[in-house]
């Protein structure tokens, strides 16, 4: 095992995808919690916290996607996915899309200086569910479950 070999760095026990994935998970769940709290309290500072956490979550999905697809191509040499790995990819993709949609809804309403639509709350709830399922399947793949 060579210390500076790219394969050693990328496919170490705690590879980049496994480490990076925690940022959008934490930021999105925190954003959704603050968004629901804002819905109850209507305090503008809480809405700001929800928005900025959504932006962080959306931005941090990009390196997670790149490292996940890179690991698939490099470690599995692009073989067709099946089983738990395929489900992990599908739920991860759905999570990314729902995080992006949630961020876009908040961004659009802030830009228009308009009230946030109520339909965002079920979208965010489904997003948290998709994130939880993708994370669970990732844990199964990593041998943590």
C-alpha cells in the first residue's frame, strides 16, 4: 500500500464519499427542522437559518455525487449496479433532487420577497425520508448495519 497512490487515498476505509455525505445530510435535516420551526413561530431569523442551511446542503451535494459516481466507476469499473447499491444510487439521486427543489423554492421566494408556499413542507418531509433511506442503504453497503 503506497501512501500517495490515488487508489489508496480514494478507497481508504473512510473514503471521501463516506466522509463528505454527512455535510448535506446534516445541513438538509437542520434546514427542514428550522423551516418547520419558522412555520410555527414566523420569526425571520429562523427562516434565514433554514435558507442558508438549504444552500449549504444543495452546494455540498455536488462533491458527494462526484465522489459516489467516481467510486462506482473506479472501484467497480462501471459495472451495472444492482441490489442495495442500485437502491442507494436511486435514493441518493432522489435526495439530491429534493434538496435542490427545496433550495430553489426558498431561493425563488426570497428573490421575489414573497411568502413561502405551504407545499414546500411535504416536499421537505419526503426529502428527509429519501435522505434517511439513502443513508441507511449506504450504511448497509459500508457494513455498518
